[in-house]
C-alpha cells in the first residue's frame, strides 16, 4: 500500500505508515452540542467518513474516535437562555446530530465519548502537567504555561514571540503569559461544577480531547483530524499539553479540511446564509450533498451555491442512469456471438479500480476519483447501447461484474447506495409532486416541440417551451436530444 497524506504538521504529503501494522487509530474533534448542525459540520463528518471507509477498503482495521463536547461556555449560555440544564440541552442536540448524520448515511465511529464522562481523566492529566512544570494553579484556575513547551506553535507555524506581541487577549493578572490557556476553570455561580484538587470547577476545552484521545488511542496515535479553524488554538494546545504530559509525540499525521462558504461569503446567521443540514436535505437528496462535497478535494475551500448543487444533482443522476441501464440488461442466449466490447474498452474497464486507488492514494483525491467514475460510466453507456438481444453472454456478465466494482468504489464516497431504477423513478415523482403537470404530458409536449422544430416552426417551438417554463419545467437541448429539469426555488 502506498497512501500519501498531506500532514499539516510537516506541511507536505507523506507516505502513510501506521504505528501498528494494518491498524489505524484516528481521533476527530466532534461537535459542541448546543445547536443544529450546518453544512460545515456535514463536510467534516463526510470527509472523515470517506477517509475511514477508504482505509478499511484498503485492508486496514480502523479504530475511529469522535468526541462530543457537552460542557462549554456556549452550552452554558444557551441552556440559560432556554431555561434548561446543560445536560438536557447537550443531550437533545446530540440526538439531533444523529438524525442529521444518519440521514446523510454517515457510518458511526468506533466510539463517541462525551467530555463530561471523562472528567477524572482530565483531572489526572492536569495533575501530571502541574507535576511536570507545564502548568500552574492561579487562584481557582489552572493554566498551561506555553513558555514551558519550546515547540509551541509548530503545528500552526506560528511564532510564540510574534503571537505574544500581537496577542489580542484580555488582561488577566492571574496568567504568567497572555498566551497561557486554561486547563481548569474555577466554579462560577449557576455553572455545572466537579470537584478537583484545585477546588470545584470544570475543564477547559482543549484538555478534553487530550484526555479522551489518550484513554482510547494511547499516548501516540496515527491521525488527528478536524477543520482548518481548529489548527489554532485548539489543536496547537492539544499537542502542547499531550506531549508535555506524555513525554512522547502526540500524533503522526494531522489532517484538516477546508472551509465552506455560501455563495462566496462566510456562513453567518447575520448575513442570512446560515444553512443547516436540515435546510439542505429538504431540497436535495443526501447523496447529492455527498456528491457536491466530494467533487472538491477535502483540503480546498468549498462554495455552496444553487448552481453547484444542480451540477451535483445532474452528476449523480448520470451515474444512477448508467447503473440502471446496466442493471436492466438480460443474459443473451447465443454463446457463439462474438464480443462487442473492444479490447481498448475492456482494458479501460478492467483498470478502473487501479486508477481509482491511484487517485485516492494521492491524499484522498475524491474529485479525481469522481472523474474516473464518470469516465467508466461513459464507456459503460456506450457499450450498453451497442448490446442487442443476440449479444454475447460473456459481454453481459463482464459488464455486470464491472458494475459490482463500480458501485463498490462509489460506495466509498457513499454514492449509489440505492436501487438505481427505484431512485430515478422516485426522483421524477418527487420532482413533479405539487406541480400542475405530469411526466406523460411533459414528454408529449417535448415531442410536439421537436416536430415544430423539425419544420422550422420556431414560433410554435418557443410557445411550447414557454408553456412548460410557466409550470417550472425547463428544457435543455443537447446532442442527445431534449431533456427537462424542474427549476428549484433558491435556498
């Protein structure tokens, strides 16, 4: 195996070699459970779902840990606003999280620990840091001393002196250095608290992941992941406190995915472009969302727009249409019919899996992998149109065997998981639901329009097109004929 992964720590692609042969240990920072999940959460969950699926496809056993932050300032504030407890609020949005993730077809991780179930592990870790001189108590709080860790900033590439000079940190006389970060917060009225050697309080955010990853994956593990926004300060601080306490490298490979924008703008409730997963699945099939996200390399920025989603819809439909066509083939009866599949196409189809692996081995390049699926679909469609009732059974069986591999590879991205014929039928029915027109009428009008175009009756042709458009049916003329789509309302 020769998988190469871009490592945020070294800033280059590296040959991936797990610490334990054939076993990969992964930790990914999960949600802070105080609100519904948005499209950015979907990208993160889908990116690592794909990575885990691909590693397993390549023969690795994967232990995948993704945590829940269920105690945090945001949770405390939101619970107070809603006159409920932090526990009830966090548990409610964890349940809502599962509804979204299951709806997107995302596999469950091996374990999903909650921060509040690991307070003792955090206290032990903080005590180790104090004993080793990496942390200090000040009042009722405990802070990590960044000056005690000479390599602080190595993950984000930031220089500590520059950070100190430009620090926009409120003055806190309890800190030895404005960049020191909290490990334990002394209790405040109305907040949840736990007993500790430093008095009642609660853990800081960063210590949570260090404690949970160490418990389930050990002092050093293979992959730590999350969004680019977590590189600093969260992952930088995790690295510092874990290596300070464990006296060992924390993570071999750091993976970070890019941001999601909405029509080239940062997603923000104030801008009115904050899209939850539930907003999007009301208009788009979950696999369309997957197709859209994987059409761009995970490290690159991703812009959500109606045009991009329509392109993703059309792309997914093309793949399903190809599968449906091959699925509908029946075995021929004449064993003496020569093969209709050219040697060139046969070689291309036979090499599909190898080419797919080459793309995915190159830092999980799903965009290139999708292109290979489309190249394969184009060949399959061409061959399917050539087959007749007298075609060679060997050809039919070869295409079916190819389709099995095709669907297996698409499944790594969570695509083509439904019966193709059923998917296409249900999609058309859903699209026409609520419209004052049916499929037979649309096809009859397209036929009438084509006849008008054939005799150059452009006025009649335009009239039929406009009548369909008035019913939200848009026609698209192409070399293979006229197709129709339903114009969507913009999200």
